[in-house]
């Protein structure tokens, strides 16, 4: 079959790679001048370096993403060190290992800044939280994560130390916005995958830039397999006749005929493209309901080390947002030469995103100085601010079930993308799992055509 994949982010890349592995003829249409979507590098001539558009971390249960890396030959570039560090204002640290004794201590309420009776309350609230995640009360999708924490009596100190950060880390959004069901579902997914693989949940990171990790290998596979990759090809509609997909129309009016199409554009680009698809109103409802969440990342090149102890450190007590610092040279196994390169990430950065580059850099440097005594006299050699107003999406209360399945009512048409229905939320793994499912729908269609 001739399969058209619309969108060259992770979901589209994985779809195109796996369809071509399965022997299909593939055309990949990407709106921009390059592939990668939300996971890209941004070369910086000023410091002769290749930072990313934002640090991307992996979780140990990311099986479809790992399969994609195997397919494009870059699996070796992801490491799981098994620990991260919490950093307190003033410089104190606490290493957090995933699972093992530290995990057990955390389960018993032994968290940084949680003392006295709060430990007991935390242990009890955490036990209720786990129970309710697995046996979900019917009201879970009616309340925010914030309200859930209140209902189960999670102490403020434990929220500040761990749980608010976990919600933002898992859902991408603030506790007062995200439905409680989203972190609950993700905890269950993480636990199931950890049990299935018999390894504790852990966090990993790429040891190379994102273009090398996700795109270079895919482009080589595409060249070898004869995949036709077209840049600056903006699809305006998916074309349907007699209940079957027939191809796509581009914004310049040109048509690309196809036997099958995987539509892998982000949720905020889908409206208008599926007008010919029966049931598109429901899919567009997802586009109206899943609202974008901003992330601000800053690639900071400094004149000295700030003395990080770990590859990644979570700053304890952020102001309702998740603040993280990454030691990029350590992560990439490089010695600092002309400068020390740290990357900061602020998730749910609603307040930060509207500020100027200079303001954002100052705010990040003030933050580093509060947490890292060695940063006191540090000078900025170069600052590279990356604003992504549409990084991830928020799933508010009442939205359970809104994310559409990969299978559509049209034969030969499947949807993919982190926003379609998966075991995950808005993640790289969600994008790749959606691709795996979309490819399965298309291959099933290919088999049915073959038998007909
Ligand atoms: C700063 C940042 C940090 C993140 N951190 C993490 C993390 O730590 N861990 C994690 O798992 N996830 C993280 N994410 C989320 C993750 O990057 C996304 O969930 C994932 O990359 C989405 O992939 P996708 O293919 O679904 O969408 P996208 O990457 O958005 O790809 C969609 C593609 O479709 C193209 N397109 C759109 N419209 C059209 C059209 N009409 N015609 C043709 N092409 C079109 C777009 O140009 C784009 O290339 C982060 C995201 C950001 C931005």
C-alpha cells in the first residue's frame, strides 16, 4: 500500500519507520522545514554547541519509545542512572533513589521537610492514594489533583516535598488544573510496567542531543527504505470517499493519493483536517478540551561550575511549578571546556512565558543562586531561552475518555500523536505507543485488502 504519514514528530516518525519496516511504501509529510516536532535540537553558533528545545527525560516503562530507538539504531544513547537529587534552598541535597530502601522510606512518609506527625499523615495519605489509584472512586475525574490531595489528607509539607512535583511531572500541569484521574492512571501504568519488567520505576536521559537521538537514525532508515520525506508540506485535509481514505490535500491545493493515512499532528492542529471523517465532531471536542501548557527552558552557559552533585536535580519548594536543573555536560559525558552548561526547565510556566529573555535569564540565575552557593558569583557567558507555549496539554476534570482512539470510522485512516488515547499522558512514550497502535490498525487494513 502507499501510506501517507502526516506530521514528522515522534508519533509520525515512529509510524513511518514501522510502516516501512513492515514493507509498505511510505510518504512522510511535515509542515516545517525539518523533522522532530516537539523534540528537536537547536544548534547555537555563539557557543559552538547543540542544546535541545528542552530537556526530555525518559521513564523506565517507555517500551514503545525504546522500540523506536532500537529501530533507528540509537538505543545505546539513553542511560538510566537510578537516582536523581532533591536540592534545598541554601544548597542542601538529598539523593532520591528509585525503589529500594529510599523508596520504602518515602512510602513511610520520610520525605525532605516532612517532620513529626506529618510523616504519619503522609504515610496514611500515600496508602490511600495508591489504593484509590488502583480502585478508582467514581468522583476521581470530577476533581482536580489539588482537591484529591485535600480529600485524602495529604499534608502540605509532603505535597511541597514530592506530590505537587509528581503531578506536574506526570501530567505536565498544576495540581489545581489537572484532573485527579490523570496522575492516578499514570501511577497505575508505571506500577504495572515496573511489575511486568520486575524493575523499579526509574528516570533516564539521552546522552546525545535530540536530533542525533530521534532524527538522524530515522533519516538514514528512510533513505535506505526509500521513504519519501517532504518538508514544508502542510496538509489541510484528509480526503475520504465511500468510507475509505483516498489521500490528503495540501494547503497549496495539491493532492497526494494514498491507500492509507496516519494523521500524526498535535491536538492543536487537527481541527479542520478531518471534516470528511464521520464522528470528527467528537475528535474536535478533544481539540477544544485539551488545553496547551507552556514550558520554558533555558540553556545557560556559565563561567564556572555551580557544583551540582547529580545529573539532574529537582529544586525543592518551587512556586507551584516544577523546576529542574540539568548538568548537560555530565549527561553527555563531556568535560567543560570554555564554559559550564546547565539547562533549566520550568513546567507549567504560565507566569514565566510572557517575560523577556533578559528577565527569564535573571529569574533563573536568581533561582540557581538560591539553591547553589557556588553560583553566587557566576557570570552568564551565554543564555538561550526556549519558550514553548504549546509543550504539553492539560487534561482537566471531566475529560476522561475524551482522547480519541487511533482507529477511526474511515477505512485506512488512523490517528496518532501524544493526545490520542494511550496508557500515558502527553509524553514521548504516549506518542510512540499511539504510533504502534496506529500502524497496527493500518497493517490490519492491509491484510484485509489482501484477503478481499
Ligand atoms: C520542552 C518540552 C519538554 C518535554 N519534556 C518531556 C519529557 O521530559 N518526557 C516526555 O516523555 N515528554 C516530554 N515532552 C512531551 C513530548 O515532547 C511530546 O509529548 C511528544 O514529542 C509529542 O510528539 P507528537 O509526535 O505527538 O507531536 P509533535 O512532536 O508536536 O509532532 C507533530 C508534527 O506534526 C507537524 N504538523 C502539524 N500540523 C501539520 C500539518 N497540517 N501538515 C503537516 N505536518 C503538520 C508538526 O510540525 C510536528 O512536526 C516535552 C515537550 C516539550 C515541548
